[in-house]
């Protein structure tokens, strides 16, 4: 009975053809590229990551017949379309400067010193057009060239490091590595420090939570399950920023 139901469900699905590594597969039109690949029989052990558009591991390029354009997206978010020709870029090699952030300075020429190739930017905007997060990549690269670390950090804030911008750059730059350097410099040296974070670090350094952590580490599996499932006070879905649990001993 269950098998017959599965066959009926399969027959009622609207299937569309897609091409993975040149081979055709018919898949339901409601699936993302990632789920369509699994539906087609692929076992994803790399390039699947978070499955929620956060990690950037599933950068994907695809084309349609008789269309000269390349299209870009994350496989976990992009829904399949008929006759897609798909290739994935779970990792794209790029120059990555080696540095100790504690030894750097938030100066105008700091980014250029580590990534002098950013001066090769042609202003073609291919990087922006390939970004699945709709980031103004060319704009933050221009800010990096000007030495405007704050602007570069703000504009690149949503970068998920997928590498699609770098794969399309005719100047062979590495935009996402420039972006994360800008954010690190801004976060360490320029961004106003959060008072509540300083207070929490001070508490940690003074050992406020050492006994609590030791107690958890010594608890057996059943005890941990009881605390997590039965006793844990859940934060409401629509809680405001000022929400606090009734039991404040662990704050």
C-alpha cells in the first residue's frame, strides 16, 4: 500500500529535466538544486554545509540552452528550472594573505598592502552580478582600494564566502578574502566596543562559570537530556531583545 502511494505521488509530481555533469535527470520542479541532486541519486558529502544559505559552500553556476548568459546561485536556495545545465563550485581557489590580525593596523593602505592586486579592478561589475547575496561587491572593492575600511566592511557584511565573485573576476582578484579582512580590521580596531560583551568576557576571565561548566561536564547522558529536554526554559519565538529567563543564575 505504501509503495503504491509513493508511485501515485510520483506520478502527480510535475517533473522537469535538468542536467548534472551533462547527464539528464527528471526532478520535481519544487526542489532546490541541492535537493534535486539528492533526488537524482547523488549523495552529497561535500559542498552541502548548512543547507540554509549561510555557509556559502554550495556555490553553483548554471546555464540554459540557447542562452549565452551564466547564472549564479546557492544550490540550497535556487529552485530548479527546466533544462538547467548545472555545475557546482564547492571551493574556488584564491590567493589568501597570511597575517596576524593583532599585528595589523586599521590604516588606509593596510588592505592594499596585503592584496595589492585589487588595483587591477576593471570596474566591470561581474563580481556583483554573480553574487547570490545581492551584495554590491564592486562597491566594497572600490572602498577597499580607497582605504575606506569601514565602508568595505559594511558593504560586505552579508558575504558568505562562496567564491562566485572570484570565479568570474577577469582581473583574478579574491574579493571575499578582501571582504573578510576589512571586517576583521573594522571589528577589532574601529567598531565601538559592546559594553555587555566586555562585561561577559570579564566574568569569564574571573571564573564565574567554571563550576557550572564542570558540573555539566561531569553529568551523564541521561542527566544532560533531562536538563535539556525537560528543564530548559525556551526563549519564545517572538521574544524581544530584552527577554531574560526566569532562572538568572546562569546569566
